[in-house]
C-alpha cells in the first residue's frame, strides 16, 4: 500500500470522499464518538459527512438526545449516539477516572465530597429537566458545600462517567445537564471483551488504515486491552506496512475514489485527532509546517487534492469562512474549495 492509497482509503472510511449519511445520529454512530469541545465546529464535522443538512437539524438531534455530548473515552467532550453511550461508557469509565485522578486531587474532589454533593443535587435534578453548572454551584452553596468552577467541572465529569448525568437542553445560559436515566433508554449490558471488540471494529471501520497506537490514543484503553481487541478482529482485519508502521483496516465494500477532494475540516476533526502516529501521513504530500496549522488539530485546516493546503476560520458574513493558502496560490485554493464554502454557508444560514 502506498501513502496515496492509504489516504484515499482513510478518506473513504472517514466519509469525507463519500458523504452520504441521512441523519446526524448515523454519522456519530459510524464513528462511535466524535471529539466535540468546539461545539459549533463539531456540528460542522457531522455536516461534512452528510448529503444535505443544516446547523438546525444537528442541533435538534442534540437537543432531543439522539446525540449525547459528554466526557467519554479520553476525558474530553465527545458526541456519542444515545444507542451506544451505555456500553461505551461502561467500558471507558475506569480509564477516564484514572485519567482525571490528578486534577481531582488538585481541586479536592474526593469520593466523600462527590457522594455528599450528589445526595444534595439529585433531588433537584428530579424536579428540573436540566440544570447548568452555575445552578449546581448555587444549589450546593445553599447547603454549605462550596464548589469553585474547576471543582464543579470535575464533579460533573465524574457524574457523567458514573452515568448519572449527561447533557440536557442547551439554552441561552449554555450547556446544561440532565439525569442520564431521563435521556438514555435502558439497554442490555455486554461483557468487557465484547465491548472492546466492538469499539475496535468501530474505530478501524471508520478511521482505518490506522495503527494500534492510534487506536490506543483514540480509545483511551491500555495497551493490553487494545492489542486483545485487534487480536479478536484478526481474521477480518487487513494489514499493510507503510513507512515502517503497521496499519490495520477492513476491506472496503466500495472502491476508494481516485478523485482528489477538497474539504474544510474543523479543528479537532476525527480525520486528524483520531490518530497518534498515523496522523503524520496527511502532511507528507506538501511538507506543511505543523506549527502553522496547529499540528493539524487545533486550527481548522483545508485539504486540497487530499493534502493539507491551507487553514481557514469562521466569518460573521457571507461566505462565513476566510481561507489562507499555504503552499499553493490562494485563487487556486478558493476555486478548489468553492463547493465546500457554499456548503458551509448553507449550513450556517440554515439552507439545504
């Protein structure tokens, strides 16, 4: 497998060369979890994989609970399907708890404090549809339990991991939280071995070709669990060595297109953040300075002809995106991404 072939297959599996999903929940289910700390741009990441969609449609899917925004896998915001969150959270909770231990200790979140605060907060959540972090801080203060902002954040993350809370209705105050049981239907529990294999299948099906270290980074699993998951899929996973790295993938149902694509990727898009050592292959075509593009993660980037060619940022007026070329002529880049600019404008304005 050549680097070009690897990239074409990855673009196919990431649904960037063949955006065809009908619903936002279908996109999120395909990926298992999509990083979502930049809320508006995370919605654009979903839109990129769909035929026709507006911001309003995706917002409704989140507000209705079809898509949950929570801390899962790694201790950062992700979108996850309501149908997947139980088994995925049960699997990843021990790893997330371990990853948050240091900050918990720094801010003073102990097991005793968590249980005491939850005992106060739970009855209020049963009365209200949702509460903001500020509401939680205020309620606890009335019961003489003082929580500063960061301590409250860690408390909420812990409640999410324990499947007590998840995102509620987003309002003018911003993010709110609701009782997990009110939003997420009951589901049969699966074994850890089944969950690990299911997570690995989801990862390599949506992001392959990728390495085992890529999967470890994305999933938050330890090395032993990640390797056992890959071993469980050994009969169906394909393997290719590129640049002395072993990449795993499934034989695609459809042949990857030879057509070169142009895409406006948001910051933290799964095409970049979903990998660790396998991320570098997308830079090789034009040797872009990683610092200019925020290592391909922290800044929105432009793919042109399947390679990194520029960066972009949102505008408040048409076409709502300002582009900056790197190793190519700006006019050429503008022409290549014109369909993407038009799609982003329709998405932002709420037009199909």
